[in-house]
C-alpha cells in the first residue's frame, strides 16, 4: 500500500512542477490559479511522501522513497 501512496505522491510532484512552470509563464488572475495549484500539489505530494515513509507495516526508507 505504501508503494501506491508513493506513486500517487509522485504524480502530484509532477503536477506541482507543471503548475510552477505555468505560473511563471502567465500573468494576472490566471497566474494566481496556477500558483494555487502549485501550493496544493506541493502539499499533497509532501504529505503522501511522509505517509509512505512513516506508516504501515513496511515503511519505505527515505532514500528509496525520495
């Protein structure tokens, strides 16, 4: 189960990288939406990474997970 959580977290990491790039390219209100997506994706990604290395019967080592 921890590996599935880690994979989903990796998808959110890809999402926050995409949002960061789009936020820097755009201006105005559109930029704020991309920044919000970046912050939300970053939070979810780091939370899922933390959950994958901390919980469950077989936690994943930090070096492997990152």
